[in-house]
């Protein structure tokens, strides 16, 4: 691979963020640009993708992760316009409704799984094979803490659990070709949709912040910084890993039967 120019972790190399128009994806695009990456923002919401790309000096593309041809067309367009891709962040997903499985329409289940799991697989294959040909690259798949501890979102947690296993499989598949594949599992992240759900009081029986070890939500920028680290050369020996960025929700799960985690010590 040719030596890249630029400053920061990215060194001017190109990172693609699928699902980069909003939420964690948009925060990641801004973060990576700040770390010296060139950025390509791809999303079904093309208008929002252009807005995010404008803020981070990148380029925007329309993509539908349910459509293999759309992904391949987008990969070709990015290469033609911006050059070889060194990093991929697969962040496309949709929220799952709070609904009993016998009441969840199969069409809704199919859509959630198709975007969150099948789309991740297709994006990994489309970009990893390109990275393999150049002998270097890094991928981060956005999973979720519910891929390890399920909740009411039966289609969503199933898709994220599949993403976890896919990440390990892809790491083995492409490792000898110089491509690293990792996952990040966010917890309750303070994106607008999450904050709206907390305010309306309909989705959560208890405060999401209160079930975490740190007693707070995760900021989108905190997830983005973890992704930036995994894509960087500082993580050069890390592949097949899944890092939880959940303010300690998974770690404190067992404390619930004891009244929750201990309060802060006096200072």
C-alpha cells in the first residue's frame, strides 16, 4: 500500500461510514475527520448525509444496505471519486419497537434484521475484498450491548448477536490479507431518539442512566472515539474484538437484585 499523507491517526487515508448521516454514525464521521481521515458518508437519508459530510469536509453518497447492488455501486463510486478505502464503519440500523414477538409483524422483523445484520455482512464483504487487494484495512461493525444481554427487541438483539459472531468470522477470513475487523457495542447513547424516548416516559420502566455503573448515558462522541481507536494503527494487533461502550451497564447487571450499584463515596 502506498504511503498516505496527512496528520493524525488517519494520515489522510479514506474512511467510509455506512449509516453516517445521523446519531453515532454522524458523530463518527466528525471524529474521524478530526483525527485526520478523509471521510465518505453513505446513508439512505442522502440529504442528511450531505449535511454531515459538509460539516466534516467529506463526501456524501446514497446507499441502501438492503440492496447488494446499491452497496457495490456505492463502493465503486467512492473509489472512483476519493480513492482506495482503508477503513469502514458499518453503522446502519433501525430501532426495534417494544412489542411481544407474537404481535411483531414478520415484515418488521425482516426489515430490522435485513438492515442490521444482512446489511452489515454485505458491507463487510464489499469493502473487505477491496482492502484485501491493497493488503491493508480496518473495519468496525456497530453492534449493541443487547447482542450480549437481550431485551424486548427480539429482532434487534438477534441481529446484533449475529453481528458479533460475524465480526469474529470476518476477522479470521481477512486477517492474513491485512484487514482487521472489530465491533463496538454501545449501551444507552444520548442520541436524539434515545433522549426523546426518555422524555416521553413510554419506553423505559426505569432510568437508563440508573442501570449503568457510571450512572449516566454514553455520549455519541465517546463511541466515536472508541471506533477511531480501533481503526487506527494504535490498535494494529486487535482484531475479532468487541468493545462495550455502555457506561458499565453490562458490568452492573448482577447488582440489580442487591438494589443497584453502590453510590459514590464521600469526598
